[in-house]
C-alpha cells in the first residue's frame, strides 16, 4: 500500500483526536463520517498498521460453481473423447450425475486454454450424368413464373447444350 495514503489517513485521525469534532474533520478533509470512524477505530486497535488497506477478497466462495474435481472431469472428457461443450455437458450428467451449464463448461475450457474443435467440412462429390452420344439423355425442368407464363428448360447430358423457352401453358 502507498505510504502517502497511510500518512493522509493518519492526518485525518490525528486531526480528529486533536479537535474531537468529526463534522469539522470530515468537511475539512472531504471524507464521510463512516470513513473517519472506520480509520479511527482501526488506528485505536492496531496502530499505524491498522491504516493499511485490507484485501476485500473473500476467504471462501460459498457460491463457487465449479470445483477442482469437476474441472478435472471436464478436461478428461475433452482430452479422451475430443468433444465439445454440449457433449461434455451430456457426458457429465450421464457419467457423474453432475449438472453444469454450457457457459460454465466453456469457462473451464477457456481457462485451461483448450484449443477449440474445428470440424472439417468435406465437400460432397457432384454426381454428373454423362452420356457419350448427344441426345441420348436430356434433363428437363418446368418452372411456373407467374399465372400464364411457364419456363421449360432442357440440358443435354453429353454436350451440356441448354435450351430454355417461355410458353403460356
């Protein structure tokens, strides 16, 4: 903690002990009465060491959602089965009867810098119909554009020659 802050607090406390007027000290120093009472009480009990700032971190976390054992389960499932957060959630319920949210599971994976799973997308092979003789096979399609207008399309499988016409019926 900064020594300047300790000296400032010591000034507040000593001015209060000299004057005995909390209102005057608070107005002059620009602090509130509860703040002055807190530092004066600490100074009386612990001396100069009482003017140091204390950590506000709690000693325990009763609302902590994920414990070490559960983290180990998540990391073990990820490494052994190479699955994502949603499947890990299902496996935790199935194997350990442990219910955790997807966000909690993802926090554990991010905390341990686990590389995300990248699914490889494979392109499907295009199945082409192909004949050696032109006109042997033709693909035809009809499309209604609006009432009274129809498009007829024909594609030759050998030459890929396309014919498209519009007819009234």
